[in-house]
């Protein structure tokens, strides 16, 4: 899977889960259908929100995005449907072009430790996917233990 396809897939999934969360909130507060919509939509959105943040950071390192663009990419997930316009802007600017950087290039930005770690992890895709999945589950479990945002309702 190319960097572009991975980013786009997770970006779209993040927007879809925003829709599910908003529908769940409407069911709870407008239709008064109970908590189930928010619980399901909130859980799915939280999971994909975290996956999007991790994906954005992975892409940022691979594509040599600067710290500002990396932060912007992560922050757009906070705004409902914000990942979609960013996806389009990144596409227009060619910032999703290219393949995974599995080998060192002449680019001086490839001399960093983080780039070396990226190349090492990309050479071991099952390990990379496993680490990301474990991190995602661990973060989600911690957040669920802490409770919902704003406390219980």
C-alpha cells in the first residue's frame, strides 16, 4: 500500500467515524434514544482518530514533512471532517507522492536517526504493523480506563 493510499484511507475513515459520532449524539440528545449511538460512534471514532494521528506522523517522517505540517495533519482530526480538505491540499502540493523510503537517498534529511528507524521498520512491515496495533490498543485501553471526555454523563 502506498503512502498516499494509506493516508487517504485512514483520512476518509476518520471523517466517516466523525459522522457516526455526530449521528450518535443526535440520537442521544435530540431523539433521546439512549447512549448506545454515542458509545458505539465514540468508540469507533476514538480508535480511528488515534490511528489517523499515528498514520499522519508515519507519513510525515516518510514524506519529510516539517514539524508545522505534521502538527497541522494531527490537529485536523480534532475538527469534524478536517482531514478531508487537508488530504486534498496535500495531494495538490504533491506531498503524498512517492513510495515508502526503504533505502537511504542523497537527501540530507535521510541522515537523521528517525529516518534510519523508519527505514529499518519499513524493512519489517509485519513488525511495524504489530507495533502500531499494540500502541493503538494500549492507548485506547488507557483512555477507556480513564473514562469518557468530560466525565460520565
